[in-house]
C-alpha cells in the first residue's frame, strides 16, 4: 500500500475477483484516519463506466467526494487500483 501524499495516486492491490467489500476495505486502508471516519459506503458510487472498467467514487454522508478509486491493471495475480483524492 502506498499512502502517497504527493501528486500521484495512492495504489493498492486485491486478489482476482475480489468482492466490493474487499475493495472497500483496501480503500479505507489507504485513506487518512479522518477520511476513513467520513467515508460512507452507502453514499459512495460503485460504477462500471465501460466494459472491464471499474471505479468507486468515495463519498461522505453529505454526498461530497473524498476520492475516486479506479481499476488500473488486471492480471492473473490480482487487480491494481489507483486512488485519486479530491482537494
């Protein structure tokens, strides 16, 4: 896990065919403690914007955005995700 505070995204990996719950847990691990407390799974959006693509818009309970997680690479070893924070 890379909690990159610079310009680049934070990244994490999950096993192939990971569930939305498994992905959500990994997203929370990358967020800061305050972002973890504010993140609302029920308000967040789990999208398939195109064939083979996945994105999760992490939202607060007031529907404001915290971050966007994008599936960036798929392999037989697992799926790599990148998280871009909202500023």
